[in-house]
C-alpha cells in the first residue's frame, strides 16, 4: 500500500514536471467553474472536476491504480480525465468571447489573446519531453535490416543470437526468424504477456552478450581486462554460454566486427569455426 | 516506402466503417421510430431539443465499433475452435460481406421509404443550408491545414514508440505460423506455459493480421502506418461529435474547438501517455484507440444521453485492450457522466 501511495505521488510529480498541460487543464476547469451559472454543460464540468481530483489525491489515485491492476503506469489513470476536451472547451469560450463571436472587427482584443493562448499552450505542452528517438531508431533499424539481409542470403527459418540492437528488430522485420530470447528479456513490461519465463542458462546468454556489447574495441582501446572482470563477476564462461545456445537451437551467432579480440578468439576456439564477415558483423554457424 | 497503398488501405477501412455505421444509424432510426410508436419515447431522457440526435460522424465511429465487434467475433471463434489464421481470414471476409450486404439492404430500404419526404423538401425548399461566412472559412482553412500537417507528419516523419508493445511481432507470428497465439511473438518458439486467457480474446492483432493478408502488406506497414491513420481520422470524428454537443448551433465555435484540439495534440505529443503522444507516436495501440476514439466518443454519447450506445464503447474497449481483469476506463467515464447527469436531474427535481 505504501509503495502504491509512493507510486501515485511520484507519478503526479512526473506529470507535473514533464509538461504543464495538466496545469492548463486545471486552470480551464477553474475558468469554467467561475462561469458555471451560464454553463450549459454542467455534467462535463462536474465530471472533469471529480475525475481530476480523484487522479491527483494519492488515496483515490491508488484506488484507480488498483482498478487498472497495477500493470499500467500512474499516467494512464489520467485516461479517465477529459483533459483535452475540457481545455479546448474553455479555450474556445475565451476566444469566442474575445473575438465577440469571431468578428473581424474584434481583432484588437482577439488577436493578442489568441497569440497569448497559443504561447501558453506551446509552453505548457513540453514539446520534446519524451525522447522517441526517431533518428536513432531509424539508424538501428537500418543496421538490423542489413544484418538480416546478409543472413537470409544463405539461411531460411534460422535461429539467431545477436546483440540487442539486432535482436530488437529481428522479429519485427521478419517473422520467420527465431530467437533464444526476445525484447521481453530487457523490457520488463512485456513479460506480463506470457506465463513463460527464461531459464538461467538463457539469462546467462543475455548477460554474456551484454558484456560483448559493453567491451567493444573502440579506437584501438582494448577492454580485455574489463571484459574478464565482468565475466568473472557474473560467473560466466564463453564455452558454457555457447553450449546453452546450441541446446536452445541457435543456428547463427552474430557478433559486432569490433568485438574484443580475446573474446573473439575464445569464441572461435569454442565453436571451431571461422566466422564470415558481412555488414560490420561476424557470423558464426553453430 | 510507398505511401499510396498505405493511404488506399486506410481509406478503404474508413469507407467500410462509414458504410457499416450508416447501416447501423438507419437501424437506430427504425428502432427509435418503433419506440416512439410504442410511446416509449416519452420515457427516454433528453427528448427535448433533439439532444439525442446522431450526426454524420457517428456513422464512422459506430462503424469502428461494428468493425471491432466483427473482428472479435472472428478472433474468439478461431481461438476457441483452434482454426488456422487462413480460415480466420475467410471467416472474416464472409462475416464482413454479410454485414456490408445487410447495410446495403438497409440503405435501399431507407432510400425507398424516405424518397417522398426528400422530394417534398426539395419542392418546398424547406431545408435551408446556412452559408459559411468569411470567419467560418478562415477557421475551416486553419483546421484543415493543421490536420493535413499532422497527417503528413504521420506519413513521412512520424516514429513509433514501441517500448512495452509487441503488436508488430504478434501480427508477424500469426502470419508466419498461420495460427493465433501458437508461438511466443518475442522468440518464435511455441509457448511452454501459455498466455493469460484475458489476453487471448483481444482482437487487434488479428484484425491487423487480416488486413496484412488481404492487402499483401507487411505487419510493420499495417501496424505503424495504416492503423494510426485510421485512428487519427476516427479520433477527430469523435472530437467533432463532442464539438457538436458543446456548440450545437455555432459552427465557428465548433471549428475553433477542433483547432484547439489539434494544437493541444501537437504540443502534447512530447508527453508520455498524453493524447497527442498517443495520436502521433502510437496510434495503433489499444490504449490509443481507447483514449482517442472510444473515450471521446463515449463522452459525446453521454452528453447526448445515449446510454445504450455508450455501452458499445465499453464493450469495444474490453475487446481491444488488456484491462487485466478490471472493467476498463470507458466504464468509469460512462459511470461518472451518468452519475453527474443523475445528480443534475435529482437536483433539478428537488
């Protein structure tokens, strides 16, 4: 219960910090409340106030979070609050009043108010608050596409084990590709969509690949010690992870071209095959 | 990417929804006439001043609800009879064909029965169309320009927010295995223990999969391009309905209301879970459809006191969105507005 209350409070702070659209909505509610005697849509106003209060007060917010069964973030309980509708309704009333029913002659009062409101909405919107990362995503997607294209030239219905950025897009781009683990390994929320859980061996494979990605050789900077340290810390061995991969049905292991040389040699030694290089990656047939 | 097929498919879905919805509106009008004849109409609230009137945009929105209804019927039937996805597609085409045929028959019947009235209206010139003045036109131009800009953003510049969502993978796995929920969409291997039964009845991936199969498009194109456009248009139709309720007689206010909605969508697009974010970055998700189409439409229906039609929105949410074992946000909104109305009527009576 305490945890839920804390979630509700931090969720509200997140909403309040991220952008001020909710604040604008509260101002809109206040504006409509002041003019409630002439208000025709009292139901909407009444409902807007009650729902907003329920989402802001931690105790009622917790009740709503329990209603949506904890899975969704606090932000989603705001779905029940007509934020956009009420804000736009109040905005329309203000503008219609200032423009005197949208008459051209009323521009002296109407235009400054319109521009002012536009500026307020722009500032409150918090443009760029959430980084959707379109450019980065496009680049990662294009890279994954190249890798899969190189892979599919020789193989069909293949199970691959690759760095996260390739695994992330593999099944989105091609449903015939199989993976030992998917995005639900690193995106916890996706785990709720199935009762299945990954075995310890598969989790070790993921950890091993994370170490590979964290210790890539960049500008001739060697990270062998760092890699060995991390492997020891997590009690991982390349041989064991490759065995688990074979048991899990992995056909092709894909490693970045700038994989740590010591690690690469270890993989070559354990698999007993020379990798094929293409699109900036090594391909090992297991 | 070639955008023409994307736009064509989105347009086809909207046309089908509009046609199905129009059929439903005709059915509603018959039902209401029957109720009036039986003197039931007098007991219905909101009789005065045409408060309960349905608009053209309702056709599209009710069509969306019908489409979801048909999809969930086909989906549930396929899941629980263990049929293949190909059969599911055939079943969907059959049921959709029947629904379209039924709507066409209703259209013909309605056209036939209302021809006389229309001829009379034409002859006497009783139907007056209010002409748009300068301010009206300016507002309309601003609104359509903003909408066109958002549409262009969706088509050419938009990115999708896929965190916490696996719709594309799910649709891909349906098409690949020719079965529904046969394999884990994340890995492509068969489930060891399965998935929650509440999740099994959600029909959106099946609907998207059927569209992929019929149109020959990739799951990614349908999910991240076609569906957001469908939701985008439906969303503004729902907000239009609210505008009609809030400003029934004033077109300028209504257009201004819609312009402010579009601006709020733009500016709120950077805020996670806000309507603008849902509209411009994850329009294909069940949560986006709920927040942008179902809830606004539900509000407009509740403002018109069409409580029975509002129930359709609650049911649609249960079919497309995992509310876990809860009853969903639409129910809360509907119940809240119903109670607000009851309180008003109670207060008015006292």
